[in-house]
């Protein structure tokens, strides 16, 4: 089977099913193990172990850098990568002749289900992958059906080191807020991950301020709200999300459903 990537301008032959997979995308690694294809994983990123218990595959690359020789050494027939921040690395791997397969960052929870089906097809686990997608879809439906009638206005801020973004309506973070029972403050914005607009946030007066932080760069949401003067006007309740499984707003693996359930407990304590 010839796999093509218009984004990369590259293609390669893959004899199905893929038997040796390098995954530099933690969400893809979690998906593979969730539907029973974990035995095919022969290389990962350092972040994948957060979402797969007992992961033993060697680390062969980071999210933005990778050792081409280390990847070649595990003889992959498929290397899973994504776009966005990882796109330069993705291009470098493809240019090095590695079988790089690009999974686009999902714009919604449905993109996560699409990834499950695609990876199931490539690893010979399509029925299992579709069954997983069905369970995730049913879990989402159950959360939506049980949501409280009144939805608090929720503003989300994602801190990547010293850089912050606010998700818009074209992001799976929007789905997390909706599944948790909140009203995403910028759900009407057609963008994905946008620059901060503190004045517009103040104008919309969120009731809950959710901040995602990386462990190397801690952020105090209450201090941020006070610094911006929000505590003197509309005083939003603050929630801190982290990279832990079930509390990570930027992780688009199957545990996003756990994150949505956790976020509901924070919106409705």
C-alpha cells in the first residue's frame, strides 16, 4: 500500500499491517495500546509513558527533535508524527527517507476518533479501533446527556513554557469544555490556537479560568487573574490543569474523556 502525505510532499510503501511502529505522538501511542496494537510500538517520545502504564519501548525522539539514526536502528515501517509545532521535525524525518505518516492535530473530538480508525487500519486492528471509537463516542454522549442545565462561562489559557495561547472553536479543547458542561468563552472564534486578548476576556467576564501548565514552567492562575485585575471585577474561579493523564487539556488521546470528566468536577465542585 502506498501512503501519501500532501503536506510533506512524500510517499512510501507500507506492507499492511504495520508491524514496527515508532510513535513520536503521545496520543497516537495511547491509541495504539488502547485498541491492542501496542506490541507493534518499537520507539516513542519521552512523553508517551505518561499515558501508557509500563511502556518499555525505547525513547528515540522528542516532540521537536529526534535522532534519525536511533529511529533507523529500530527498523520502523511506520513513523507517526503530527503537524503544528512538530511539522519541521516531520519534514526532516520524511526528507531522511523515513516512513513518516502525519496525523493532523484534531480540530474536534471527532478528529481523535478519525485517528483511531486510521491507525487501526494501518496496524491490522480496524475492528478493535472502531470499537474503541464507539466507546469514546458513547462516553461523550453520556457526558453531554448528564450535563447540568446551567453552563458556566469558561476561559482556557494554554501555557507552553513562556508562551501562552487561548483555544478557539476549531480545537478539541473546545470539545473538552463542552463535554465538561461549560460554555467555552471563545467557542465562537473560528481559529484554533490564538494569541492572548486579555481585554476581550475581561469584556466577556468568564466565571471559570482554566490554565494548562507544563511542569517545567509553573503558572499560578489565581496570580494571573489578580495581575490582570480580574479579581476586582468579575473574580473567576481558577482551575489548574497539568500534563498528568486525565488532567491534560492538550492531550488528544483516548484519555481526553477522563480529562473531560475531571474538568466537570472542577466546573461543578
